[in-house]
C-alpha cells in the first residue's frame, strides 16, 4: 500500500495528512442545528477537532451527543449549519458524501457488523467494493487490521460466534481498513458486558497513541480522563463547557456539568442524597 | 371425555377410590379415541368398492403405459415451466420491491398497483389474458410461443407475491446495517447489493421456497393454453390420458408425481425454518 496518493488503506498513525496540515482543523463544526419534527436536538454547535486530537463528548442521555456525531458523516442531515472534514464541506449539497465517508471511520454502539460475512470479510468488503482493491489485497488488509485489534486468530469467525467485545474490535478494524483521517465512536462500550469493556478501550487507547484523530461519545469517564486531549460536556443540545480532562472532570466551572459528573462518578452517593 | 362431575362433588380426602388418577383418565381418553378411529377404518374397508377402486383409480396396467412419458414429458414440462416462471417472477419481484421502497412516489404507486393487481387476480384469469386476451387484442405473438406465454403469465403471478416477500425481507434487516455500510463510503446501491439484499434473502428463503411449491401447483393451470402434445405438463397429460383410456389412474399417477416434488420441498422449508429459529447461518 506504500506509494498510494489517495485514500491509503491505513498504516498506523497516518492521521496527519495534507488536509489537516497548516492549521486547518480536521473536523470543523459551525452553527450546527438538527431538529426531528418539532424537537430541536442540536441547538447551535460549534466545535473543532484538530488533526491527531482526541475529543471526548460527554453528557446526559438525550443531550444530542450521538446526533452530533451522526451529523459529522451525514448519517443525519443537519437542519442548519456547516460541517467540514479536512477542509471539505460535507454539508454542501454538491459534496460527494460517499467519497468523504471513506475518510471518516465510524464505530457504533451496537457494532453493526455484517452478520452474513466472516470477521475478515467484514473488514475486507469496503476496501474491495469501495476502494476496488483486488480480492487478495483486501484480504491482506483485513488480516493486518484484525491483527492490529488483537483478533488475528479469529479472521474466519462469524459475528454470531464472537463476544460483544470481539465484535466491537472487528468493527473498529473494519473502519480502520479504509484508512480514515478521523474516527467517530458512538458510545462504543455501552452495549458491552463490563468485563469486555477493557479490551475495546485498550484498542482505542492504542489508536489515540498512534495519532489518530478521534471524536468519541462515551460514558467512560476514566477513558476520557486518561486519553482525551479535550472533553466536551453537552446538555440539552448545546455545548455547556469544554476543556482539558483534568479541568473539566476534576474542576468543572458549570453547575450542570458538576451535577452530571456527580451522578456519573458517584451514582450511589447521589441516590442516597436524592432519597433524603 | 370429562370425568369432572365426580371430582367436583368428591373431596380429595374423602373418596380416593372413586377418583380416577391422571394416568387412568389419560388411558380412558386414549382408548376412546382409538375405538372411534378403528370403527371408521373398519366401516371404510367394508363399505368401499375395492374392485372399482382397483380398476379405475389404481389400475396397474394403465399406470405402466404412462411411463416413461409422464416423467419425460409431463413432469419435465411442469418443472421447466415452474423454474422459468420462478426465475422471471423473482427478477420482476426484486425490481418491484425496490420500486416499492423507492423515495420517488410514482415508483411506489406503480409497485403497489402491480402487487394489488397480480396478487388480487386469479392466476387462471391472468393465464387466459396472456394466452388469448393479449394476442387477440393486439394481434401480436408473445415471444417464445406457448412457453413464453406460460413464463410471462405464471411469472407475473409469482412476482406479485415475491415482491411483497422481498420487501418484507429488506425491511427486516436492521437499520444499522445500512448505516454501517454507508458510513464505510458505500453508495446506496452498493450497500443494497453487498449488504442488505444478501441478508434479506437469508431471511426470506423459507417463504420463497413456499412460493416455489405454490407455483409448481399453479403451473397446472396452463392446461387451458394451446400446448402441443410435447408441451403438455402433468395435469394436462393426466387429463388427456384419462380421456383416451377411459380410466382415472393417469390423474392419480400425475398427482403422485406432484407429491414427489412438493413433499420434499415442504420438508426443506421446515428444515430451513427450524435452522432460522436456531439462529444459525
């Protein structure tokens, strides 16, 4: 895969590509609004993610975190506002969204692996059908990325034969195989049994160390604290505050942030407080 | 069958000997059912005119004359017409299903009308319409002669049902599958072809096999078309020979030929459904 000028299928740590250079943010969100019928879920979001930066989005359920993420690769059509990826405006009606999505990996809460394909074919199908790689090369890319998430030995297994944690790691490999410039994670560990969460977070941690640009919606505060360069707190469709994890999680300046964090970090304590 | 009269009045502790145990009651019911069964069977054996049955329905000499033509002409053509119509119906059915799911309203309207018409009309009427109505009205020949007419008519009947089955299968694939495919940069058409439709077909293999059985039987309706001797399928073959030899045995043998195909297919459907319930792929 060396020497490819465009959409390179992915050695580790290739996040800093030409579009990201020169101060242009990898992800640039301006005035983003999204309504579902009469309900306005996003009420004017401005957010930048620089190349190589890891941004975690936290907030109560229903605050619009997932919708924000889904607007970045246009799985949801924004009602108003602009989204740019490495300088390309995806909200422009003239934009070739399929081409941009090749550069944006996405990992879903429910994994969404293709159940009729083996782990290897799950990872290989997009390089084959979208990037038009020859079959054997797509298979090699798939094995390489499965190895990267620690599943080199499960290439032939079908999703139903894998644990939730393994499935989610295959899903990460599937996204990485397209050589994305940015990765979106939509509560990647929320559907997992607690003992399987660590494996998935470990893979994401490694990815962050390799320099991948990541926008992560998560409830894992320890991951946000340890891995994120910046944490964004959302509530009720707006960004309430953002900052370095130590500051935002350790010493939030906003009441709503404080209330949310105390609920998440000390759930039992809050319950007794409410009860008294 | 019921012995509840005694149980209601008697207290459990008072009269244990008069009460039937559950096992005794079960035996009594079973015994009664077998008695009725054997009585009906005996009446049938004694009252039936076995000589006539043997002579007219299961006449071995007549049956022997039917072979090998009933297989090489009758069964062969039945299978041929069924498969041609099925293939035609499947292609049209998938196209109509995609139109039904289109975001362009006129396509949806057309697909809904198509399904209502071909599912709502009797197969025989469509066969007569294609075989006689269209050639009569427009003075044109349908390409492929009688076989072409059969494929078109039976195929449209099958397409009406299969369009709905395919649509249901596509809608049964979880929404996240399309989102995952699109997020990898696949176009809508590519995602449909590589991800959604293969899964939809796994879901609908049992109903599609059922449709094959139905079509196999409906192929008998082409006996109303102007087929040549070599183009006769099982039912017409059986009916013609019954007329020729003055004996009902050919119809019985033709019926057995149908069962030869439909029973294994029915078994296959049950196997596929059981496998699907177990969630194996």
